[in-house]
C-alpha cells in the first residue's frame, strides 16, 4: 500500500526519507508516478515537498543555484539560463517539461537523464540534505557514482559556475525521433578558452555508461590546445575511453561506439546538425 505525506520544509522531508528507506520523493512525478502506474512501485511512502526553497532559483551572481524542484519549463522561461535551453528543451514535450524537475533528472537511468549530462559538463555540485542538520555539497560526478547505493540524502539544489561566454557551452542529443525522442546518446561540452587555447575542458556523455560520465580522455586531449583540426582528431581518438554503453531498444552497444566519435567531433566543432 502507498501512503502520501506532504512536508512543508526540506528538512522535514529529508528527515522522513532518511528514517524510511521505502519512502520516495515526488518531484515532478515523471519517474515515480510512472513506476506507480506500471505496478513497479506498490508499497511505501510518497513524499511531497511544498517548501518554496525547493523551486528557488538564484541567478544573479557568477555561481548559479537551482532548487531541485525547478522544472525544465522554468529553466526555459529564464533568459539568464539560455545556455541550458537546448538541454531543457530535449526533455519530452511541453507537458512533460512543465512537470519534470532537475532533481528528478539526476535519478533517470540510461538512455534518459539528458539534462544531467549538461550539468556534469558544467562541473555541477549537488546540495544534499540528510535531515535537520543542514546541507552539504558534493560533486555531481561523485553523487552519480554512488546513486545506486542510495542513502545520500534529499537532493535540495544544484550549483554550478555560470559559463563566462555562452558559446563555451555546447549540448547535443542524438535521437531517432527529433526533437524529443529517447537518446541514442547525449553529449555536452564546456570549453573555456584562455589565449585561444582550451583551459579546463569538461566533456560529458549520456547513454554511454550506466550513469552519465565525464570523458576524461577527451578532456586531456583538448587541454591547453587550440580548437583546431589536430585537437579535434586527438579528441575523436580518445572519445571511447571509459565508455560502457548498453544495447537497448534504441541502439546497440556497437552502434553507440561506432557513432560517438563522429558526433563528438561535430559537437566540438560547433556543428548544429
């Protein structure tokens, strides 16, 4: 049997979730309610949060903080987040984007979780609240590595530095049905430059491993280099390092490995195809 609890504060919700391992937080409900409707989730407590902080956006400074309950539609409504609009627009249709939350996307298994790929390329941190004792920030990469084990606490917010230039950030979702099909793969890149050379490149993939991953080999190939034909070739040669794609109804492991270097080169070159 399922019970529904409404919590007026993030601390209250975090305390309930930590005390009951069968409790599930409902953000937009696009993941949890699907599991309920399909009969995969039949027991436990569903936790709703009405705390305004859950949907708060702090956009004024060099560092952005978005509440975990912020929806894709809310991201699309803010011009300050225009660099993230392609990633938000890649999530379902208008009705889904009105409900789907940033925090919920962090828990979407492959081939979903496209927005999380964008956040990973932005070197985001996840603010976790385990109870009434306040929050702590952990690297998104570490959060994803521990996601399957659970028990990290309630995801309260996501933080990341604003790209100094919108053109430094690039996002690409490859799907068989555009614009909102399920991803064959998703790629994102943050390519800051200093003196015409890449400085602290961040590249992320989705649907190329059990969770979104950083493309460390590609980052090393680009670091300190101009973004030219030579560096693009080196990046393509390193594209598959660390990848563990699956075969599913969307694409085979072989196909994902085969086309990744092509799409990575297009992303890095700024090709919008």
